[in-house]
């Protein structure tokens, strides 16, 4: 197999504190691969600035000026982590053979990339980076994260347990991923839908090297809801089943009430009525909320709005074409 061209795709949002620490590590890893003749010289580290409000884009530009292996693109506004990853992957897919997406905070073990590239050489088109344990997490973070993956699976979403967005994907996979046009993105559930031969690489996750996390519990809950409603209709099926059960119970209750009334055994009381009305009202509102979530997503999908808009990049188009010619000539 010919040596592949690798682009490491790194989404960034307000990461001015951590980038000076992690960027040299990514470059050193890339150079090690090049030196060991595992990848081609024209491989790159691609930073994706997701509309940061600090000096993140300025730092990326400085990196690109110092070393040609650094590249950067800037989104026109903050679109969220999943859109930033997609922007990087879609930019990289026409310039490389494989991509590895990884967060910029240094928590994911970059040495797992060795096993990822080895798995690609053995014929895998997707290699998932999976956490071997969660010892570095707090008890609350560990319980909620594990519950997150179990909830997704319960709702019918095909995800790799304890895998986030640290993965290798070949350009072949990305070409087909580009055919998935949904606006509501949940990449860790979309890659299994693409298919192709895949495997997992296990690693230990470290503490964030600097800065603070941009994924609090509220974002995790939002991501879980988005993942379920974007990739599964099981909640609607559950509502239909619940509606059938409640209807049967209501029918039985109606017969029981009629029999009691016929026997003259009815007792006036408001407690039972209030309880029943409150229960049914809660079920109805919850059901409407879930259905409304799907209707809202359908509404957004029909608009066909762009999932990302790149406002700036660190390289010129002429340089890009020269790189493409050099790549094809090798």
C-alpha cells in the first residue's frame, strides 16, 4: 500500500490557553509519522476555528506562518462542535487519504494515532478512538456520561460505547458522509451508518492541559436529545405504545365507572379526578413535546441551510492547487 496523506482535523473554540501547548504536540506527532515513513510529507494539521471570541484564530495564523504543515480555516460564526468537525472533514476529504479528528485540549492520547494508522494499513476505513476507562472523571461526570451512551442505545441509536469524536476516517468514507445532508448533526451516530470495515482503538484519557471544558452537563443533555431525535424514531414509537396502553386503561376505567354507577356505588370526590386529569395532561404535554422536537427538526431540515460557512483560511487557492499537483505526481 502506498503511503497515505494524513490530515489531522482539530476543532477549536476559545482555546487560546491550550493551543500553544497542544499544537506543537500535534506537529511533532505528524513529523514522527513522516520520519518513520508511515505517511507522506504533504500531510497536514488542520485547525478549525469555530467562531472563537479570543485569540484562537490569531494563534492559528501564527502557527501557519511558522510551519507549512499547519493549516487553518475559520467559520463565519460559532456553529457548535459537530459542525466544526464536519467543516474540517469536508475541507480535508479532497486533499488527503485519511483524516484523524481530535479535540484540541490534549485529553485524547495522541499516541493512539499509531494504532489507528496501523489499523487503516490493515484495511479498516474507520477506526474509533474509545476510552478504556473513566478514572479521570468525577463520579457525577462518569455516571452521566455512561448514562448518555446507554440512553442512546436504548433509544435505538447505533453508537460505539465511550467513543466521542476521536477517530480515523478514510477519504472514501468521507466522500459518502458528504451525501448525508442533515442539518442536525450527530457524527458519532452517523459514521456507523456509513458502514465500511471498522475497528476500535482503546486509550486512556488525560486531564485537560489548560483552559476549561466547553461541554457542561447541559450540552451533554442537548447532544443526547439531538442524537436520538436525529437518528431514531423510537421515541415516537414509544409514545404510540404508551398511548395504546393509556387508552386501554381508560376504556377499562370507563366500563368500571359505568358498572359502579349502575350499582349506585359511586362516591363523589375530587382527588381521584384531579390525579387522573393531571396524569393524562402530563402525558399529553410530554408527547406533544417529543413530537414537536421531531417537527422542529423536520422544519430545519427542509430549509437546506449550509451546515458551515468558512470565512477565512490560512492558505491561498494557488498554493492549494500546487499541493494537489504535487500529491498526484507522487
